[in-house]
C-alpha cells in the first residue's frame, strides 16, 4: 500500500493457501507497517463458502448494527 506521494507504507503478505469448497484462499495474512515496524496478523482456522446468505446482511446499515459474536 502506498501513500498519496507514492511512498510504500504497508506490505501485505498472504500464505498458507488452502482450498475449501473449491475456492482457494490464504489462511495466514499479515499486514506490516513499513515505517512504524508494526504488524497485524489474521489467521483463518475455518472458512465456509456459498452459504446462501441474505444480501441485506452486507448493506452498510446492517454491518453497522451487526451483533458481536464471541467464541
């Protein structure tokens, strides 16, 4: 990711590719801040695709009022 001046500010690294329901996706994603030397790591343990979800779930107002799910 680059800022408006074209300077590199973040790098995205995706790894551990796996196939689920015929769809390939990264199971380990890491975003690194070049200047601040910080990182955010996302690890996906399970993925389900084509679950026939209602499109209304993805409208801005639905996303803003979404319930918090705790595991």
